[in-house]
């Protein structure tokens, strides 16, 4: 396996994790930034993906709540 393929596989796994558990991803990124293990601007793309999925989950939750109350 080449380094490029390995990096793509890691990136793909991180994106799937951001979809499945975005709060965990945001927490890990925050911890890495606080500890100084990554720079403040590292993993911004992954942080945005997690934010997007949190928004989607909240929207689905609000929609489900509306259906249940009507």
C-alpha cells in the first residue's frame, strides 16, 4: 500500500466517523488543539463536516418532534 492510498483511507475513515459520531470528532479535535498536538487550523475540514452532521441531526430531531406533536 502506498502512502497516498494510506492517507486517503485514513481521511475516508475520519469522514465516516464525523458522520456517525460528530460530537466525538469535535471533542477529540478540541482536545488535540488544547494539548498542542495539532495547530489551531489543522483538521478544520473535518471539524466543518462534523458541524454539518450535527446540524443535520438537529434538523431531523426537530422534524421528528413536529410530526409527533401534530
